[in-house]
C-alpha cells in the first residue's frame, strides 16, 4: 500500500501519529465494563423516580418510550466510540480539531448541568428515611458524601478501575432488589400490563402527563447529556482499539503517572488493520448492547413494574424524591418492613454511585479537553487537572449546600436546557467527524447515519420544547 496520509484534521491540534491497530483481546470478558459503567452511572433519578412515577400515573403503556430512548443512545454511544477506537482520542478532542473551542463549549455545559449536587442530595435524603434524622441533616450527609467521592476518585491508583468496581457493586445491589421484587412484590397483573403496554395498549399518554416530561423521559433513558460523551474516555481507559496506546487516568497521589502525547493515533487501512478493526467494532457493539442497553432497559422496566404493582392510582404522588419515600412506605405495608428498608438502602447506595460517576465523567471531560487543547505544552499532567476539577466540584457543591440553596431554579433550568442542547449539537458533530475525519472504510454510513439524523431531529425538537418550557418557568407566562 502507498504511504498513508492521516485523515484526521491537523489545523487546530498537532497531527496524529501513525501506528497499527492493536490486536483485539482473545479473552473478551476482561474488556467488558464501559457499557456497564455507562448504564450504572445513568441508573439514577430517572430509573428510580421518573419512569416509576410515569408508571404510577398511567400504568405501563409508555414503556416503549424507554426502548426508543435507549436504542437512540446506543447508536450515539457507538458513534462516539467509533472515533476513539480509530484514533485513541476522545470525541471532544475530535470536535476540537474541527473548531478549537467545541470541547470547551461542551465542558462548560456539562459543568453547569452538574454544579447542583442533586444526585448526592437525593442519596442523602434516602439515608434520612432510614435513620429518621429529618431533612435538617440532609446537607451534612450530602457534604460528607461529596468528600468521600472526591477522596475515592483521587486516591484510587487507577481511577477507572475504582469507578468500575463501585458501579459493578451498584448494579449487583439493584439486581438483588429486582430479583427480590420479582419474587414477592411484582404482581401477575403488572406482567400482563407490561405485555399489553409494549403492544396493544402502547400510547403517548398526553394528557394526563406533560408532553415535555414524556419527551425528556425518552431522551434521557439510560444516560443523557455529557455522560454519553464520556464513553470515549471510559473505553480508552479500558484499552479499546487505539486507546490501548494512551495511558490511563491515574491518581496523582497513589498512581504511577506516565508521560504521553496529548493527541492520538491513526492506523493505515491495510488488510490486516481492517480485519482487526472489524473484530474490535463487532466486540464494541456487542459490549454496548449487552451491557448499557440491556441493563438500562431491564432496570427501567422492572422498577416501573414495581411502582405499578404498589402505588399505581394512588393520589398525591410527586415526580420528586418524595415519590421514593411513599413507595418505600407502601412496600413496608404490602410486603414487610424489611423490604421497604432494603428499597431505601439500595436506592441510597445506587444514587451515591451515580453521584460518583457524574463527578468522574464531568472531571474527565473537562481535564482531557483543558490539557489537550489549552495546556498541551504545559508541564501539568491531565491527572493533576482531573484532581483539581474533582475537588473543585466537591467544593462548589459543598458551598451550595452550606448556603442553603434548595434545588435553585436557575441551576435546574440550566441543567435541563444544556443536556438537550448538548445532545442535539453533538449528534450533528458526530456526523461531520465520522464522515470527514476517518478513512473511507471506517466512515459512518447506511442505517447508522440514518440513526444519527433521527437523533438530530429528536433532540432538536426536545431542545426547542425544553427551552420554551424552562423559559416559561423561569420568567413566568
């Protein structure tokens, strides 16, 4: 083959280095993980509150929406992974190659979306249900959790490994809750309702539910916002494709830092490299489908069925943390005190793990972009930038809690708007990046290109709806 000229743009960042694609793993089970981490971090208030709340109001007639949302995100995740598998760079670095500040735009939106420590506060609130200490102690429990999260993410020798273990434990706990619920709490009627909800009774229940709530539930089933972008970082730390050449993110305190280029690689499209690519691409697709997609969908379905079996039709239910208190108390009455306690314990631990994952992915996206684009020639390492951002998020969250802000409206408005805008914009950028920056044999095409076009239309519509709705809430009218 003639000498290969890289197709990755080099106008903004230095050219990539030419290297052959590493051999795919023979023992693939050891590479399972990034999809589970994505699903585990995403199993938060949506799976514990939003989807069960919808089931409590209208039954299981809208479960099909979760399938649509998760399938859409699976396609998005795979296009995010495509660029990283082929170059070892994150999708944000790829976007920054097209325009220097794209990465920073997404980082700022992600930071603003996650400034309010909502998941850790929700976890702390569930702890108060168990301890009976009341709302007054929520802020102190949440602050303690933020400190534990920051310590965990900066003292673990290999940060991804620590996060993966926490998420695996979370999934095991949620799985235990689901198994017990199937055995003793989920009724036969709910199984019939599920079957009908996915077939003859499937509908878009407006009214009684708000249109934007239903659209948001579809959009953020599984993950959403900046979390999908971090799939790049997680598969790179796991050693997928060209990411194997990039050192993993380690603790600047207990880890062994390695010097490395801040940009990536590209392989010549030789017969041998393309054969390896097909195997890597097949494995990555299976890993995402069998972990992220399956875990997210099964959890949404079964947690919704549990709510349907216990609180369907009960008046006065709220789409908030109060929903979990009511559901827990009903489970105590219907099944036994021990099951309500188990529900709250696992819920608190699961939301704590989500909070840890959110701090991690926010800090990963920010540190990678800042180091690669803006501090490329500076002596500070990406590990130390990550360390500073993790503790910065913990400090800001602590200050917000100490000042007594109770879910400040402006932060919630920003979070909802930024998540919708992010997914709309990066769906467009993924089409451009994976069509222009990769060799012909690796480009996105066919039905996958169609899925990205669908994503642009869907998240574009959601962006308009969310911005209008949140503007009305913020300014009245």
